[in-house]
C-alpha cells in the first residue's frame, strides 16, 4: 500500500479549492441573474422577509461551490491514480505552479481563461447596455437594440485590446512559457518498455538455445 505524500495532498487541496472557487463564481452569477429578473417577473420576492431573501442570494453560490469542489476532487483523484505517467504530470505541474509569484499566477490565470472572460464580459455588457438604453422613452425597440449592441461592441474591442496587451506583457516578461519539447518522463517510460522487450527477447533466445542444445545429442543418438 502506497502512502500519500504531502505534495500529493497539497496538489489535491489546490485542485479542490480552484474547483470550489469556479463553482462559487458560477453560483454568484446565478444569484445576480435571479435578482436582476426578479423585479419584473417575481416582484413578490422583495416583499419576503430578509432571511428568505438572503437565503435566495446565498444558496446558489454555496451549492455550486460545494458540488464543483467535490467534482474537482474526484476528477483529480481519477487523473492522479489512473497511471504513473498522469501522476507524474500532475505533480510536475503543481511544482511549477507553486514556484510562480502571485503576479505570474494572476497573469497566467488571466491568459488561460481570457476567452471565457471576454465572452462573459461581452454578455454582461450586452445586458447592461440594454438596461441603460431601455430607459430612454424616445427610442424604438430596434433603435435601442442597435444602440446597446454598439456599446457592447465598443466594450468588446476594449477587451480584445486588453487581451493583446496581456499577450505582449507575457512575451516581454517570459511568462506562461512551458517547454514544448517531448516530455523526459515519457522518454524514460518508452526506454524502460524497450529494455523490457529486449530482456524478454534475450530470455526467449537463451531458452531456445538451451532447447536446441538439449535436443541435438538426442538426435545424434537416434
């Protein structure tokens, strides 16, 4: 039975925390969406006691945080103990991440999720622009939609420029640069497999040689 090392426990804890934070963010978006739609469709919500309204706001983030943390934990265990190769890769990535500074971690996280962030902010800008433009009583619905889309496109262009600036910053500071060469551990595994095959072939050849030497005198006697 193999004992779990402290490094493995740290990597598992970090994967679980990240999963929980992602779930919390998703639940927070759901809570904001509920309270954004409630005034028009469910106005009775704001007549309920504060305890119930607080529960409506808290339950989605807490629920999604717990569920996503559990899913992340199970996914990590599945990857970690499925093979020695994946275990080595996960621990290697954990060591690399632990060596990064807070700024490097922040920049790399932004870089790895920049398209998700851009998409989410674009959708939020569309909704926000529509809420602002919809207050104008003079414009028609078509004009309001066009106006809201123009605002959202302007914000999207700004986000894309920020994404380009992030890429330039990474390039100048040599951040998020992982080697693309073949993994050394994979080479070792392939070499070990080839050595085992050669050893097996040598054993088979030796056994065949012994068998031929034993059968040769017997054939001469006959």
